[in-house]
């Protein structure tokens, strides 16, 4: 068996705050990535460069953390592979294919059905039947999400687009469930580096066989009315929306578990409204603000169901490595 991690963890409230900040940071990847794409980059170019640079930046701290905690990734190779191929690569590939066939709001709504999938899997696989408060919170939160995206416009649905979006929801659920299982024995920074490394290889293979077009250019980028070098949005999407998001997200999952973290992550589409308001001047409609309030209320209901701190995950003292 892999050894449980020693050391102190975040508290439940701190973990929720960290996951909210991570979700907000993740939502910023849209404007940064879109700015690069509009300047001539392909989606494959942004994804491959983003994941490769993030994995390289995380390599030194991940190596240090692995040595400090005595982490042997060979024992977790299967989980890391699932996380990188399905949880990271599968999510972005499904989402981009869904966006090519569906309105953004519909694709987002289907993708963020992932918390319901997590809830159902935990119930079926582990026999943890959700309490009435949790079910009510799930209904309220998903209902709020529907209101958030309803005003984005709905066109005639594409069956293939719906299929891609639901596939993305399954990949997101896999991301939360796999990271929940692995963070008990693998430090968040090590897991982020390993997962992004596998994702880099996966995306590179898709580029190599021509399934994901690759193009990266050095043209100037329009970032919220400012004409800047492509280096700026690239640095922001790598550091803020990739490195920070994955490390912080895994740290939160370690405390909150897959169920709670997946619902807190609904802060991302809400944050996307704020980003569009600040960067694009798209003022959210009252219906969307009401939906955001419902999402928050649903998460509060789920949070009140039972204490989040899981005593079964308490770490023993660190072994003497002298």
C-alpha cells in the first residue's frame, strides 16, 4: 500500500476558499486562451504549450516534495494515467468539440453536470447514499446553473455536440474521483506535475496524428483592449489558470473530497460571467445573478449536510528518513 502523507492539511473552510479561488482562476483561461486563438494560435497549440510549460515549471517543486514525502509514483502509475488522459486531456478535448457544435451556454451546462455524476458514483460504488439535504442542495445548485447559462442563448441542439459535452462531464467527474483517491498518498504538487505531464504526452499524440491542429504564432494579442505580446497571456494562462489551478484544486480535494469539491467548482461558470463583464463589457442579466445565488445556496446546503473533515484521512507522523 502507498503510504499516507504526513503533515498538516488545510482546514475545511480554507479548502473551500482555495477551491473557489482556483475555480475563478480557471475561468480566466477562457479570455486568455481566446485572445491567443484570435491572434492566430490554434486550440491545439494553446493546449499543448500550456500543459508542457506548466509541467516543466512544476517539476522542481514536485521532485522536492516527492523526495520529502518518500512518494513512489510507480505505485500510482495507473491513477496518474487515468487522471492525465481522461481527467485533463479528455475534459478539454470533449469541451472544445462540444463548443464547435453547441452554444457555449449549453455546452457549459452539460459539462457541469459532473457533480451529479460524482454524487451518483459515490452512492453506487461506495454505498454512501446522499442525505435529503445533499439531494436538495444538488437540485438547487444545478437549477441555479441552468439559470446562469439560460440567458446565453440556445440554438437547435446537435446530438454529436451533446454527446461530446456529456463525455466531458464524465471526464470531469473522473478527474474529481481519481484525484480524491490519489491525494491521500501523493502530494498535490506531485500529482499536478505528473497529471499534466501525462496530459502533455496525450495532447502531443493527438497533434502528431492530426486530430488536434497545432499552430503557434508570434503576432501581437488584443487583451481587453491592450495590444500585448503573446508572452503575457501565455504566462497568465500557464501560471494562473494551470499551475495554480491544479495544485490548489488537488489540495482542496484532499480535504473536501470529490463530492463537495465538484459542487464548489460550480463557481467557475459564475466567475466566467464576471470575467465577461469586466473584460468584454457583457453585463450579466438579473436571471443569471439569481442563478448564481441559487448555486451558492445549493453548495451551502451540501456543506451543511455533514462535517467535511474526514478523520479517516488523518496522516500519521512523518517517518524518520535520517
